[in-house]
């Protein structure tokens, strides 16, 4: 008998508090597996953000610093600048990264901070009860867009991978999704690449992962994943938006 | 090649993603009972037909499943 | 080291580097820019970290990250920028992180102006961040003391794992005075709690201010409060000038206290026995020290460059023993000693 798959040591024994079928669970696992497989788990500082994943420090089996809402890239900058040989990553949702934290993510990329950003985009504010996010799709109903997102009042959803990729300091930006086994495998490869980029001191990387919110969207886990594949990926195209390893 | 899947039953939240993505359709939720955290846990109906693809484990958000390959 | 003439802001920055500050994060704002500029040059030369952040909010969060990772760090700003940092300061206090924040205060509210003022007393001592927390606040009366207090701030921050503020004003920031810097390296302390990514220590470190359940958060607040009680018992610093036989007590802090000192001299020359109590720590406030002088004085006058902020703490300390009066100028206007003399005289001989 050989083990093909078992729970990674990159995750603690604490059971995850996410909703049944939430893609946060999958993505946490992918990040933890990458850290373990790359042999960097014991030199990592995880920067937790604010959203459903606020308690990610309970789950990643490494040192962690909890940041205020949107501030994770600044906190990561502080930690990475004073410990350049450690691995520092942020794990942020769409409210955290694309709303209150827009200045921080843009400027961390702009300065070319040698960190890895895991951006979990599920087009809604899950933790606070399902409000509209900057990435909420047009016509999507949320608790603060009860008649559907209205472009004339609320603008169109913001495409962060595209935006960040225009910044010279960004080294690697890719958008993936966690919608089925193949896309989950591809997401893991992208996350791994983001950490390898940091290990090689190649600069700033951000991996945006299209994700689900079963409760916020009012769908069961299976339908949520179909929504990612069919609706979200149509507006947020998957792919590599920037890949330019900065000269060491 | 055959495979074996084991479930850490009391961390399963009955989300059903493993059931959906198993290409051999050998997983299901046990609707006759609930586990200690209050969900219908997933389990394998037909171990014989497991191919150790680990799609179930790939999709499980809670790392419930361990997958082994039986070397023949 | 011999005395040299230095601009306040630069002296503050240099003192911080001698005190072992290894990372500076800041943002330009008048009248403190020389601190940021000095750090930009000398942090690089001393192999430290310098980042001009995208905002004061980002800067305090970078401080939070560096402090959480166990490194001696600071930021500096002025009144409106300190307003932006309040969230980050609350997080530092809640997560028990050592951090030094230098505020070179200016006129307010809002954009105000860039001239010196003392209208941030409440901002510094009460804090605009959420929750029960305190920042240790030191307030220097000139460039020399500013450098000594910056060094003391790093010591206190590490000792108590708390943010410490050095509340200066635009005058200190911009003027040049003779300074003798303490160049002895400030002792470093072990930080076994730091999240510095060294898992060989055998356990994970988490820097956090979130306590989801009520009992743990209450207990945590008691832990924090115990520090503040210890400060009140052991860390108060105060300066007395001519208080032994004073019959009128003046309370003033920062650079304006030097003008009040001159007023005390003028009053004494006219036969009025005035004395000056100068708080050097604004929090912990020298309440006991002020209260102890009340039996011998006719009244207490708080003189500030504000509309009256420290006077509230003076009133609490005096606790009704004698009348408490206030004299202030603000908006960048600095009172002259003659104004203080006149104010004291106007209150002599009864309540006005």
C-alpha cells in the first residue's frame, strides 16, 4: 500500500470552521501543501486578513500575524523587509484586497515586495453576511445590492489580476479557479509557482483564485462550483497576466 | 491497480463534493445517520472499484479523505 | 560624545538609530519630514530598513508587521497622520507589540496648519483607536530631551510590549539646539513571542488581537490593564521648578513649558510664589504629584497651546481641592510669558 493522498502537515489539527463545501478549505489545503512540499513551512510567516478567513492563523501550521482589514500587504511588507530570508504570504478575500485594501495591494506590487499574495475572490462579503463586493458580478443579488448590482450606481466588477499586472513591480500574476479537480490542480501549480518565485527572490506574485460562497450565493456546493466555472470565469478570464521574473 | 479511501468521519461536513467528482461514482452521503458534528458523513459504497485517482481528496475542503494505492 | 547643534527632527531620527531602531516606516507630512528624510539616508547606511509607505495607515501597519516579527521599529508623523494611525495603534496595543510612534504635532482640527500646537493631548493620551488600551506618552521640552525620550521610548516599548508615543511639536521638530546624543547601544531583549518564521523553536507564534469569546477577551483586557497600572505606579516622570514653597501652581508640558518657566521667574520677581510642575509623561499622568501640591496652593493653572485638553486631567488630579484654571492659545499661536503672568494675576485673590 502506498499513500496517494493524506492530510498535509502544513495544516494544524484544528477543524476548519468554514461552511460545508467552501472553497476556502480547498485553497487553505493547497497553500499548506505547497509550503510543506517546497520545504519552507518552518520558515514561513502567514499574514492573516479579515473576512471568513480571519482565523487562518488557527489552520496554517506556521507563524502568523493577524492584520487589520485590507492591511495585510503592508503588514507583510514590514515582516518581509526585516526578515528577507523568511517566506511571507498574505491570504486575502475580495473585500480585504479589492475594497479597503486597494492602496496596500497596489503599493506592495508597485514596490515589488518579494511576497506571495493568495487572493480568494468569491464576489461577495461572506463573513459579514453576504454584502456586495467590488468583484460582485453585474446583476448579482447581495444584501447590499438587493435588486442586483446596478452598473450605473455601483460600477462594474473590478478585475484585480488585470490591474495588478500593469504595475511594473509585479512579477507573477495569474488567475485560476477552484471549480473541479483539474482546475484545483492548476490552482495548486500556480500557488506553488508563486512561492517558488519568492524563494528565488523573483519579486511580487499574486494568485487570484475564483472561489465560491455557498451561503452568500444561496447555492449548494455543487451549483456554486458550476457558477464559478460558467459565470465567474466568463467575466474574470483565467490565465497568466504577468510572468516576468525580476533579475536577481 | 486498486485504491482504498478512508474517511475521518467526524470532520466531514457532508458537502457532497467528493460524491460529485468521483469518476467511478462510488461515494455517497450516509443519510441514515449524522456524525458528531451533525452532518451526513460521506463514505465509500464500493471500495472494489476505487482507482485511487484522489479526485475526492482533491475536492474535499476539510482533508477528510486519505487515499491509498494497493500495489498489485 | 560632545554637544552638537542639531535640528530637532534629525536629532530624533539619529537618536532612534542609536537606540537600535532597525526599521522605519513613514510618510511625508509637515512639520516632521526631516525625520523621514534622515531615515531614508541613514537607515540604508546603517543596514536598517526604510520604506516610504503609501500612507500613514500603511506605515503603522508595516510597523505592526515588523514589530510582530520581533524587530525594533518606529514610525513618525504629525497630527492628521497620527489620526490615520489610530487603528494600527489599537492593533499594536491589543497584540502587545513594541512600537515607537513619534508625533510632531501641529494645529488642528482637520488639516489645521503646520505650526506648533498641543491640541493632540487627547489624541495621544485617550487614543482614537477602539477598545480599552493606553499608549505610553512621553513629551519632551526641547531637542535634547526629545533624543533622550526617543531612546527611553524604545526601552519602554520592548519592556512592556506596548506602543509608546513621543509627543513633540513643530517647534522641537524645526528648531536647532545643542544636543549630546547617547551613543551607547540600547540593550536588546529576547522576544520568544515573535512571529519571525523560526519554527526550530518548537512552537508556532501567532500575533493577534482577536479573541472571539468573551471570557478570554476580558482576561486579555485585564492583562493589558495590569501594564498600565504598573506604569502609573512606577513610570511617571515629572519636573518640578520652584514648587517647594509655591502658592500658585502652573502645569505645562512640552516647549511651552519653557515659556511658563520664564513666567514663573517674572512672577517671583514680583513677589508671587509661582511654581511649575511639568509632566514629562502625559500618560501615566502625574496625578499624585499634582494632588500632593494642592494643600499649599491657592489655585492651579494649566497652560497649553490648545483649547484645553490637559486641564481635564489636571482637574481630575486636583479633585476639587482648589480651583483649576486654564490659559491657552492655539492654531499655531504661541503664548508669551507676559500672557501667563497676566493670567495668573487675574486669578489671584479669589475666583474670577
